[in-house]
C-alpha cells in the first residue's frame, strides 16, 4: 500500500518539476500533472509484479524512469529560430 502512494507521489513530483522548469514545452499543465502519477504508478506496479515484494530499492527508480519517459512524450519541440538554416543561395 505504501509503495503505491510513494509511486504516485514520486510521479507527481516529477510532473510538477517538469511543468515548473519547462512550462512552455508542455501542452497542458493539467495533462502533465495527471500523467506523471499515473505513469509512475503503472510503472511501479508492473515492476513490483515482475520482481515481487521487497524490492523497493529497484521499483522506485523504475517508476520514476517510466514517469519521465511517458512525460517526455508530451514535450513539444522548442520554437528556437537560431537552429533553422536559411538558404543563402537565393541572396545576392
């Protein structure tokens, strides 16, 4: 029981950090804050099912990795104009 709460809290912390440090890169704050805990909970519970009980030292980092991986799917590309290459052939 305590592991499920820890998974969800860890996912919520990762989601909050993502929206705090990169707010312009995510489509919706509510979507990110909902996805983080659910992803960590699912990742942690699947890992706990595979490894069995008593492996909290492994299941917590795996749940954090699953949450970060699923949150990374929501990230939008940066709108940074300095990386665009402009053709200079048409300029004279």
